[in-house]
C-alpha cells in the first residue's frame, strides 16, 4: 500500500510540474465557468442596479427602497455605471443629476435618466426602479400635503410610516409553468457552469494525462520501479491511484475556487465530494485504458483531449441537458458525464440526500469498475510489450 501511495504521489508531482497545466488546469476552467455562467446562470436576486450621482436625499432614498425590495444596488460614478452596463454586470443604470436631487428636496417633479442593458430580466428590473421612484414621489407629496395642512414634517413622516406599517399589503405569487425555468429557478449565476466544467476538466485532465503512462514505459520508469522491491500489482495499483489522485485534485480545485471566487453553492459538500470521487474513478479507468492500448504519447494525448471534449459536449457539460431534445438526452446517458450531471443537479437544486442520488452513483461506480478492471488488465499486458 505504501508503494502504491508513493507512486501516486510521484504521478501528481509530475502532473503539477508540467508548465502547460498552469493555464489549462488552474485558469482555463474558471474562465469557462464565468462564460457559461453568464449565458445560462440564474439572475441573482431581483436584479442589479447601478446608481451614480452626488450624495443626496434622493440617492439615499432610492438606494434604500431598492435594497429593501431585494435588488442588488451599486453606488458608483457615472463612468463605472456605463462600464457595468456594457459588461452585463448590471441590469439598469440610474443617473441622478443635481437638478433631480434639488427637485426632490423641494417636492417638485423628479426626472431621472436610466440606461438598460440587454439582459433578459432587464424590463422587470426597470419596472422595480420605476415603482421605487414613484413610491418616493407619492410619499413626498403626502408629506407636503400634511405639512400644508399644518402638521409638522417630522410628525407627518412618522404618521405616514405608522400607517404604512399597519396596512396589509397585497401579495402576488407568480408561478412559471415552463419546465426549464422551474428547473433552473434558484440557481446562482455560476452554479450551473461550475458543475459542468468540473466534470469536463476532471475527465479531460485524466485522459490528456494518459500520455504519462506511455512515457513511464518508454523512459524505463516502470522497469526501474519493478526492479525495486515493488510487485507488478503494486506498481499498477500505484498508477491507477495516481490517475485517480490527479482527477480528484482537478475537481476539488475547481470546486474550491468557484466556491470562493464565484460563491457557487455545491449543496451537501460531502455528497458532492463523494460524487466527484466516483466520477474521478471513471476518468482514471478511461485514462489507464487509453494509456495502455496506445504506444504513442502524442497520439494518446490527442485522442484523450478529443474524446474528452466529445463526451463532455454530449453529456451536458457545455450545454445543459435540460435544453437537449428528449432523444438526444437519452443518448447522452451513455456517457458518465450525464449521470454525474444529473446527480449534481439533484444536490445543488433539490437538496438531495444519498438515497436520491444512489442510481447515478451506482451507474458511475459500475462504469468505474469496468474501466478500472479492463485498464488494469491492459496495463499489465503493456508492461511486457516493447515500445
């Protein structure tokens, strides 16, 4: 067991020392999470509004009302507001001029300039802004009317606040009957992309790394290992454990990085890690099979990358499975990615427990067992084959 762990540690160090992995392992996955999250991710609350303008009662009031309504508000300069809108990081930009702030203080009509982005939920956010400003104007007019009737302004404001608090406001529940909208409801902006890209890069890194198995045989590393007090079974187990360690490392890094940088919610962490380990075993078995059947490391790397991308695309890692036609979705479940995707969906969106994802785990465990057994057998045979 100690020999196997030592070999696995060597494989992980070789993987990390490859300078090309600095980009493809640590940076590229996060960039794809960002891109896919911006395309398919959830809207994030009740929208995002950026407000510019000097400090005034109007700016403070609008900001307070919108935040109470669940809107994410950013107060910044006019140039930054335009940049946020251009980059799609804000739905509506509100520009408060000095004239508007003065008019609000005087109780006159207020005119605000708004600029919208091209996001799908922008009209709803704009309506929230209009409702907030309209409500402030109404309240201001009510206070002015009471003051004109001889009531002091503090007393008028307090009375209106008390009346507003005592009134039972009407509620409106909107139920979206669209299946896809229901499936994606409650998802964070990057939750969907993070799960898919984790599966993509775990499998891709494993299959691309299958070339190291060929290099191990070609450079005589395997022969020197067997010359030590290490049995063939221990050496092969170490190689299998090395592939598994690399896959788990890649997946765990993406999960940790997305949780910290993008606040991705992975649901039950222990279930997510169990799913990651099971899927990584499938990837490790596939890498062993490719690395032992092919004697050219360049060809093995190319086949691994191509096969990894095709399986990921078919398995829902680039386009959500929910958007697939029913026939294609059935075909997608020939891949381990689709089963792992379904399990992650249950964990992240539906707070699933172990029983809920047992079917997916069972299928992945069966795939892993078959691939690891076949991969071990072919690797044992390849050890004696000259390259």
